[in-house]
C-alpha cells in the first residue's frame, strides 16, 4: 500500500502542476469503506491521517478501535438523520449534506453523557453540501436550484462550518464536463459565502479531471487501498 499511496501522491502533484495549482492546497482523503481497521492503521503509520467512510456503523467501530492515532474522519456517504448525533462523536467532516432535516440533526450537540471519540465534537463540524450532477438523484445530492437554500441553513446552524460543495461525477458523462458544473455551483456559493471555497471531488478514476476543475478535497479509495472486499 505504501507504493500505491506514493504513486497516487505523485499523480496528484503532477495533475496539480499541469493545472498550475499548488499541490499543497489539496487535501487527499483515503476512502477506506469495507476495508479492515488494520488497513486504516497502516495508512496512519504512512502519515495518511484523513480517511473517509460511507457507513455510520462501520465508521464508528473503526474510530473506536483506532482512537489515539490522530485520524480525521470524513463521512462521505448517505446519512440517516437519526445517526447524525452519533456521527458527531467521531467525525470531523461530512461531505454529503443534502437536505435541511440533516442540517438540523447535525447541528444538535453529540449525545449527552457519552464520550467523544478522539478530538472532534469540541470543534465545529466541517460541512460540504452535496450537489447532484445528474437528473438521477439516486447517488445523493441536491439539484443546483436548491443548493443555496441548503447552504444558507448550514451557515445559520450552530456548531457547523460550511466549507463548500461536494459531488460525485455521474456515470456516462465525461467527468470534466460534470466537474465544470460543480465549479460553477462553487462560484455561485462563494458569492453567498466567500469562505466556503472548498470543492470535494475526484475519486480514483477521475481525480485528475477534478483537480483541473478546482477540487480541493480528493476522495480516493481503491487507487490507494487496492480493491475493496465485497460489499456486505
Ligand atoms: C467509495 C467512494 C469514493 C472512492 O471511490 P474510489 O473509486 O474507490 O476511489 C469517493 N467518494 C465517495 C462518495 C465514495 O462513496
């Protein structure tokens, strides 16, 4: 995995230079869904501390097991509102906020009386609003017309910091074209909230296009971890 991680880091640096961007402004999140905690521990040893998960129970179990390694947990999957308070016990970032009811649930404090796992919870939770880049809303995200109203709710919510936008490139379209629409949405959002300038985009197959389109947070799974065990 060390070799894959350094190859990905080199590819990211190359793509940044081709886009005349500073690689230092990019955050790489290793997406470790379905992978065992032992793999996440290996990543931590390699200095890869930003990790992403897409299922609450799996993420929470890993966060408990790996507490103390300084990992920063990014939640990137679809989230039920009734899991939001528990998520705040371990997650530092949520990339997949796509409805107002979820904003309200996340703004509530972590479960009273329960220990926080690691450092988050004392800090504001970093939030990305997820934009749908296709008419098929099955992969999550709000339609472009609803993005600003959702962002305004995040801005008004105590304990949440709006960082920017997130999207997954749709199947069947060139990622560069889809990411151009994400970039436009980001430009629109920044007129409303200048500090919310982050763009979470780019996976193993399309991070170069995402970097060219201005992505600041890359969510990369298999290119770093190798193939995933079968979904359960
Ligand atoms: C799984 C996942 C990724 C990483 O995908 P890879 O193709 O393995 O790089 C990124 N973002 C989200 C939302 C995911 O669910």
